[in-house]
C-alpha cells in the first residue's frame, strides 16, 4: 500500500501535492536498525517493521513537510533543509498560561519570577504549559511555588531508569511529568475519572464514542444507576485538566503524547495494567457478533478493538472471542488477510485453553475455513472443515445440528471447487438425516431439500431439480405460509433453477413475486431485498432487456452506496455487475469509468496484491482490449500477472486467467508470439490436470495454443470458434463459456411431483462423458452452419435468397440451443 502511494505521487498523473508527516519522533520507524537509544530487544520485537524512510516520495511535483521533536530524525530525513521551531517566547508562554489559569489573574503579576521559573522548567512547551495551568485552575490548594516544587520532585522520581519510559526526548519527559501530577490530583478528586484514564490508555486515542465509555464504565461499577451522570462529571474533569478534548461529532480525542503518557503511567502501576486490560477484554468479548444490525456499532468500535489487540493483552478466552468476532467483521469487509491472522490467533488460543474437542475451538476452525474459502484457498478450507465435521460427528453423532452445519459448509467448499458430485452426495446425506430426525415438514429439512435441488441442478439435471424444488415449495406453503421468509427463499431458488434452464418467463414471474414480498416485509434496504433486485435485473439482462435491467441495477447500486458506503465490498460487486452489463452493450467508455473506480478503491483499501484488486486489473485490461487499446491492456496484464504469480502461485485460477488473457493479447498484436506459446502451454497443462482435456476451459486454451503455434488446422479441429475464444478476455471463462439449455417439447422426469420426493439417480460418469461428446459434436455442427452463412454473405452470392439464409441461421441457432447446459454459477450467491 505504501509503495503504491509513493509510486502514484511520483507519477505525472498525481499533479501537485503536499505530504505532511506529523509527529515523526521515533527514529526506529524510519530507520529500523539498532542505534543509539534503541535496544536490541526492541528491534527483535518489531523486526518486521517497515523502513518508512524508503516510502517517502521523491520528485519536484510535491512538497514533503515533516514535523519532529527529535533533531537526529530531522537531520536524517531532511538533511540541510530543516527549520528549527524555536521555543515559545516568554510573553507568548505567559499569555497561554494566563488564558488557561484565569483564577490566578489577580495573584500573578506580569513577569512574575515564579511563573518564569515554572515556564522555563516546562521548556516553554505549549502542551505542558496548558496542563500545568489547567491543573492549578482545578486545584484550590496549590500555588505556583508548590506546583514547581512538586514538578521537580516528580521529575526526579521519574528520571530513575526503572520509572522512566522516555528514552528519546526531553519534551516527552516534561509532558509525562505534568501528566503524572495531574493524574494524582484527579485520582484524589474522582476515582471514576482515574479509572477512566486507565481505560482510555487501552483503546485508540481518536473518535472515542460516548456510548462506548458509558458501557465500559458500567462494567466497572457494581451499581449502574446514575452512571451516566457520574461519567459526565468524570469527563468534564478530564476536559478541564486538558487531558481529553470533546469533538463536534460527539466523540472524544486525546493528544498523542497525553495518550502515550496514559499508557506508560498505567504500565508503571504494579499489576494495574493487566487488571485494566482484563476488564476491557471482558467488555469487548461481550459485544454482539458482527451482523447487519450491529454494523454501525462495529464500525464505530473497530479502531478501538484493533488498538486493544495491538497492545498484546494476556492470552485468555475473552481475547480469543474478540479475535474471533473481529475476524468476522474483517471478513465481511473483504479484508481477508487481516481476518485470517486474527482467526488463526483465536483458533490457537482456544486450542491451548480449551482443547481440540471444544465447541468454541471447532467454531474458530470453521470460521478460519470460511476465510480460506473466500480467498480461494480451497484445499486448506476443505481440510479444516473436514476436521470439524469428523470431530463433531465423533462427539455428538451424525444427526447433531453442529455436524450437519459442518457438512453443509463442506458442501459449499466442494461446490466452489466444481466437485459437484461430492457436493451433491453431501447435500443428499444432510437431507436424509434431517428428514429422518426432524420430519419432512421441519424448516431445516425443507432448507436441506432446497439445497439438494440446487445441487442436482448444478449437475445438469434441471428437470429433477425443478420437481424437487416445487415439492419443497409446496411443503413450505403448507407448513410455513405463503409469505414466510423460508417460503420466499424457496421461490427464489426455484426461479434460479428455471433461469438455469433458460425458462425466462417462469424465472421472471417468480423473481418479481419474491421482490414484491421482500420489499413489503423486509424493507427496501435489507440485503435479501437488494439481492432480489439483482436477480430480477439479471433475468432482464439475459433476455437483452437492458433498459429494465439497467434501471434495477442502478437502484441496487444507489441503495448499497447509501447503506454501506461507496467503498464497501457489496457496493463494488454491484458496480462490477453494472459494468458487465454495459460491456454486453458495448458501452466501453462507461465500463472503463466503473472499472477504473473499482480498481482505485481496491488498491487503496485492499492493496495491490489482494485477489479483488488483481481481478479488477484483469477486467480493466479486458476493457482496453475491447477498445483495441492493446498496449494499455498488455501493460496492465503484465503487472497483474507478476503480482498474482508472486502472491498466489502459478496454478491459481486468477493467475491462469490473466496468463490466458495476456497470451491472447500477444497473439492479437503479434508482439510476443513466443511468450504467448509459453503462457498458453502452462495454462493448458494446469487446466488439463485440474479439469481434464475435454473440459471447455481446457479446449479453449488448446485452441489458442494452436493459433499461437500457427497450427490453424489443429485449432479448427478442436471445434471452438474464434469468436467464442476471444470473448473470454472480457470476463472469466467460467462465466463466459456458459451454454444455455432450452428444453425440448417432450419433458420427462424421474420424479413424480405428486408423490414423496425420491432420491434422484446420479448420472454415471460414462453418461457424463457421452453428454460432453454430444455437446462438442453439436457445437461443431452449429459452427459449420454459421461458417456457411458467413461464406455466403461475404461473397454476396446472388443465388442465395434471404429466406434460405434465414432458414440456415435458424437451424444453426436451434442446434446451439439443443446443447446441454454448462452450469458455472454459485447457487448460494445467486439466490
């Protein structure tokens, strides 16, 4: 992220800029090597810290302003270009003191010797002067001479090596001394204000919500009655002592040095740090789990939770819970790398404190598997979830809800890897167990039946899937009611099955009904309502009704911006969907605008190595390709491939897609045919090992490899048209190679819709191979007919009448439509 910012500021596109590095007081942050004043212990503790000096941008387009209290840091960073900030002049310092100590106006004459001695002792530091004056203003017993005496005594005490946390700056020591005096006075006046300071030391110093302080203090007090009034008095005292500042948005901020003073003061009190951290961890562990309802709370509290965890609290079950909940919040916001670290920490703590057979340990393990799955780390996710399933099955039995829940998650992971048979078997097992233990009419059984229907659909058997889903809908209506949310979800999944069968009218009717009910029951802003808007828009889009689809997609996008913000992952997903539709309409300028915005947000928030960023780079490059801006596409593809290889490896799906796209760009421009051959050979080898030689993705790659080698005849023998292969640059092959199935007039099914749902028969492997062969042969015949049309139109054959041309075209289209469906969608996302 820092390198990305540096490069952008140094680029011509950045324009003129000013970069301010404020409070750059720690040399170790900029030059992380051992040196004067830095112990080897500290280096070992922070050995992964970045050398920030290497990320400061260079060039004449901008100005870098650095503020520091450390002269050595100033000289190292700015060399001769330093401007020393002189101390406040005595008249200015005296005016500041008087403004913050109005009670002393009549007692202190201008040029008072005691005041000048105190200001000199305070080194004319504005923060220290303000704290000292505020202290005297709040104290009725102290005089200037008494305060000066106490300051010198405290400073002498704190100068001992065992008590002195400040090893770098006299200004730090001065501020810490004034704070120490104020803190002792506050503790005498209000124990609650003293406890509040200790709590504030453990969280972030900015944007501290008032409600958070109320909840924290309530956890301290045995009697919560009147705690808000007590808290207001304590906060007023801290504000009067210039320790915290009330902000216009209703939150509180603390000066960086004051906050650091609070932390080191807390550390200096025997056992108090651990006690306070334990109380804060107790409070944070009781926060509700991140959900849609608690989104605003977590957004406000997150920075404080993160700061607390960075302070390395002692290992405990509360800390494990905080790590678990925070990882869920990060995962919901697509910050998977950070989520993974916290999820691993939670799992490690629960293993060590509770053992492997604890429910909480399994919960952390399953959560980590979810995070792996979202990063396409399917192998790791599958191993973890299998361990969870086997453990719960061993302890509770096969029919226990925890076991079934784990089996369901494992089915999702198998589906994501296109292991449809394994996913189907898992769904079938779940359905049978729930039907046996709960009965067919139970909501959990009905949900399992729906999941099984979708799994059957994903195995190219939409007829059986439809019958099963209709049976589930019938039972939902009977036992739950027509507008129960489970019934509505059942309708949505039935619509999905119709969509996969290219039955647009049936799908559209159901999706419209679902959207109408969800708008009324859940409201316009509920995630399921927004998903229904998206589903209906996609049905319109499949029918080329772009005006209707565009209106709904824009409605969805504006709603997500309003609810989640312009940079939320769900908002970016809506933008991608809208860009994809614009792409189908060849509205490439609008596509480019959207995809540039998405890429910019992903880079800024997620970093250039994140999977979403790399996917966005690939999609923008495809847009350049469609605009015949091949050089720009090539530059972006080369950069994306380098990053993806180094981050995820060569056999990752995203890496393969970028390699494929770059190779096609090389072939199109004839710029690097040798490189194109090498890239495509790698793609073919990996896809053959993963999917098989007859898989559509593999065959398309083989086609382009033949093109690159100049073996046009070999390429044509594969039976993949150039048009089909070139279009895969726009989006994933997984999506673009979808062949829609249109059912024939004769409709048969192995399931009787009137009787109880029977176990559907799995298609044997031999039959699947026969289906694939039939599909290829049918596609080749369609291509032959289309080539005949192309030849006739290009030669302008006068003997070919319009009616004959139309007849050939209709035959070709019917031939294509008769092919079996190739399902590429994730049903859990679509529905």
